[in-house]
C-alpha cells in the first residue's frame, strides 16, 4: 500500500500542516509529488482540494495504524501541477511572506485547474444532413428555435453549445427537445487551442506594429551577454544597469535565446503595464510557440491553457508580470526581471510577495542566473552590486545608431511666474513645442499627481513642510477626533497643527496644497494650440479595459500631437516622433512621506526623459520646478544615476533605512475610530514592551503609531506602526508573535516586512 502527504489548498493556520492519506490502488502510479487531488477532510469528510508533497510506501515511518488512514478521493489533474523546485520553495515562501501553504498553492496553481470543465466544451452537431433536411422540409418542426438551430448546424457544422444557443437565441430546453427528436448529437470534449483562441477575443494588432528587428549586439551588449553566458549554470544575480535606449531588451533576448538553444527554460518578467498587445505580438513573433505570454487580458481558460503548455514543456520561455515567477517551468535555466525597480513586482495585497524574492529562491534551487535590468536600479540593488553580491553589467550608450541622450533643462518656475507665463507652461517649453509642431513632431507633457496632493508647500517659495528630524515631507490629515488639520511625519510620528507650520527655507507662514490642475492645463493647451489634438491619459481616461492601449496606439500613429498624462506614460514606450517632453511639477514628484520617494522621483524623471528623441532627432526635456536647486533634479537632468545613488545611499545610511536596516509595518484597521484608538493603544503598549526585551543586537526600533497615509479606506480607519530591525527575518519573528497573541477578529492586522516596496 502507498500513502501520501498532502497540503490543503484552503488551509487556515490550524490546518496548515501535512496530512496523510492512503492512495487507492486504482490511482497508484498516477499520484506523485506535485499531484492535485481531492481528499475527504474533517468529521464531515468534506471534499477538499489538496497538493501531494510526497508519496511513500514506508508504513513504519507513519508511526500509527495505517488502517485508520482515510483514502484520497480523486485525482484532479493527470499531470503534476508543480515542479520539484516549486514544491521545495513552499516552506521558505510561507515563512518569508507569513502566509499558509494554501496561500502559496493558490499563487502557484491557476484557479481553473481541477475545474476541468473550463477547458472542455459541449459541441452540437446534426445526426445526418439527410434527416435534417427532411425534418426542415416536412414542416413538422413547430419551433422556430428548432428550425434556426438545424439550419445553422447544416450550414456551419458542429458548433459549441453556448455559441449555438446565443446565435439562434434558443434555450437549453429547446436544445434538448431537438435531441429528443433524435436530430442532433451532443458531445463533450476538450477544446483545441485554436478553438479557445477563436472563442475569446484575441489581441488583434497590425503587423506593422508587431514587427521588431533583431540587432547585432554592439560591444557593450556583447560584453554583458558573454558574462551571463559564462555563468549559465551558476546561481548568480546580475544587475544590468543600462541607460534608457541602451538596448537591454536585446541583451535579455540573446541570453534567453542561448538558454533555449541549450534546451533550457526561461522566465522573463516585465511590468504588467508594458505587456501591451504590441509587446505580446513581437514576443510571439520572435519565439513563436515556444513562448507563453501571461498578460492580464487572458481569460481563466486561456491562462490555464498557457500554464498547461508551460507545464508540458511545450512553452519554454514564459513572459509575464509578477505572478509568472510561479510558472511551472521544469529545467529553469535563466530568470530575467526587466525594470527591476518597478513597484508592480511586489504584491499590494496579502500575501505581499515580492517576485524578486521568489526569483532568488528559484535561482538557488535551479543553480541558474537571475538578470535584473534597469536604467534606474533600486538603491538597494545597486548597493548589493557595489558590494559584489550582484555582478554589475553596464550599458552606457544608446544602442540605436546616432541616438543620443536628450538635452535636459531645469526651468525655474518662480521666474516664469514673474515673467507672466503662469505656473503651468514655461516660456522655453512653449517655444520648443512650437518648433516641434512646425516639424510635425509630437510632445509629451508629464504631470505627476499622485502622492503629493496631501502635501503643503510654502506659497512664497514652494518648499514643502518637512519633518525637522526625518527630512521627509509631512502629510496633511484631517483629524475628526481633534477637529483640526494636522501635519504628520509618517516616519517618526511628529505632528503639528497646520497653523504652526513655518517654512524652513524662507520662514513664510502661508501654505497651499501642492498639486497641478489637469483641467487648467488642458484649457491652456487648447487656447495656445487650437489646431493641435491633445490626448489625456490618467486614471480617469483609462478606467475601461483596453483604454490605456487605445490611447497609446492613437498617439503612436500620430492621431494626436500632445499627450498629457501621469506616470503611466513614462514607462518603456517607444514614440519615435516625440522630440519634446515637459515634466510639470518636477520637484513635487519626490515629495512624499515615503523614504523611497526620491528613488521613484529620479526613476520617473529619467523614464520621462527617456521618451524624448528615440528617433533621429535629439530630444529636449524640460523639468519645470519651483525648486530648481533640488539636487535630485540636477542628477536627473544630467542623467547621472551614480551621483544620485551616492547621495541617496548616504541619506539611507544616516537615517538607517534599507539596505542598512529592514523596515517593517504593522497596520491595524477598524471601522470605528474610537475602537481603533483604543486597540492601537493596546497594540502599542504590547509592542513597546515586547521589543524592549529583545537583544539589542537585533536592532529593533519602534515608531508610531501614526495614521496611515490613506487613513480612511473603504469604510475603515487605519493606523500604522513602523518597526526597524537589522534583518527582515527578525521582523517576521515579531509578526509571528503578534499573530499568536492577538485575536485577528478584534485586532485586524496586516504585516509587511518590507514596507514601501522592493
Ligand atoms: P532599453 O530597454 O535599454 O531602454 P531598448 O531595448 O528598448 O532599450 O532598445 C532601444 C532601441 O535600440 C530599440 O529601438 C532597439 O531596437 C534598438 N537597438 C537595440 N540594440 C541595438 C543594436 N545593437 N544596434 C542597433 N539598434 C539597437
Ligand atoms: Zn519625522
């Protein structure tokens, strides 16, 4: 007799352990580690989905009477749903992300697995053309639905049931009626890939856009490729630092091609937002059926289908967003993470997994390289590269012949206001725009609205209100309990009433909300350039699925002259006829209560600037700012990542922020403010007490509580504690202890051992 150990997919903390089941004889040989099964569970023997982690016939090791074992019920899928390396990282992932094995299983296995019906369909066909024609001509068919169905089937052949019903507007009962007359047959079978694709709306893209040339690598690119190639059987992280347009993609593809040639498999992660139909198309163009592309427009069934092709080894390169790091790739020989700084690699909801952490685990399990690439790496990645933990690969020049970096100018908006241009469009930018239009070139105006609408800036000099001890902008809060407006530092919790704010730069005492009006900008543009078409891309215009791509493709095909948008347009899109880019409110970008704001600000400006002059002509970029002496802007203007890095890493060290210390967060959220205040206090007392007993070498520091940056969300109020420690794993220990000691029903808590991203 054989038995197996399983983990439940719906496990909660109490049931988050391995359970043992007997394997029925009929299934022996089919049940292996990685199989997906149904098991009877608990007193009621309710059927539960479970993952088999091991199979054995060593009865002695059981330690109890095998006759007491329940038998597993059925096999949900003929093939294993996980590879060996995936099975092996369940445990480390659990402890890393403080979740159950069930949570890990749900992340790795598509929901459609097991509900096989999703990949199956029922087809309707006529018994024979003769009997059908006879029936139609005899006049005995009294139902118009019956007549329509038969006519349709005669003309089109076997048709999927749902499709037939919807086309002929017939009901299920009418279909059964026709079958009872013995005129049609119903057969259920798996769908072919073509049928699935035809069934779901597919990404139709013009062939012109799907075309992408394969380039010979230049010297820098070759050098990078050779380094990776030399380490294809080692667990080694590479950081490919290449300026925008330096041809990083070509390097990834060459490395991927090499691995595929050698029979290995590749996981290639890209930010969700860059998986446009164009990207999907050129990937397919380049790799054909070898590629599985996991973009967000896939239906459950298509997702299952792609996943299945990966599992069967038919697709050997997986391109997709964050979740694709869990793809069931056997023989994984290379992982690529493009735009490694991108915040979409970290999940914002529970479990807050970070694709990079998973990638590192899989890299180690498979002894293969991991290539991280970016023009603006995370400060902590660059730090690790400098320390020698990552191998640094650099691309310093633009790849396309003659393409040069754009010329970047910082514009002092205080001067511009004095000269009568207002605070939205400066004189130099207006001149440049006019020149671009004269040559029928395009312009992008970049306007970041996120993250600073809750900041106050001095009406006189534009400086935000800073926390005196943390050098981060303080955040505006309306406090109902004290009925006043407060400025709060989200680091140390330092709080002042708004009336007491004094500008540290000019000692002014008048403040206004920072922010730029999209509306006003549109009005000015219409007034200044009445014959130019403006496209706007922001949260409001991209609500509908596909709207985002629609706007980009309209702009790319030059149906508009100006594109106005938020950070959504800054990333990775190629617009060859854009020669002028304006970044409006450039100083505001870095203004936020989060220590990563400057990193993100530098990235956004660099990306925005990278949009200019991708064609033949040198691009021009205007950074409009009320604080032109802001060092971040100067580094960004020079496209000097190194200088930026030096100043930022210095700040991080002084402030003891990552990578020098781990920063974690405990958020408590409740629907009632008074209750929240009370329980926050309880938790605070507990934390203070608990942490004071810990060994000083663990480096614990407690900050807060402070109201969350978005204090009120979906009818709940939220407070945050920040905990620093010398290691992430120490934070996890604390979190685990809190989970044991606090009833989650009374204290709804969420934890993050890596607050703020990366
Ligand atoms: P990055 O991702 O580094 O910003 P891309 O990979 O998008 O840069 O490449 C920028 C442009 O340079 C693309 O149009 C690409 O086709 C082109 N390119 C890449 N490598 C080469 C090369 N070796 N020779 C000529 N053009 C190249
Ligand atoms: Zn502070």
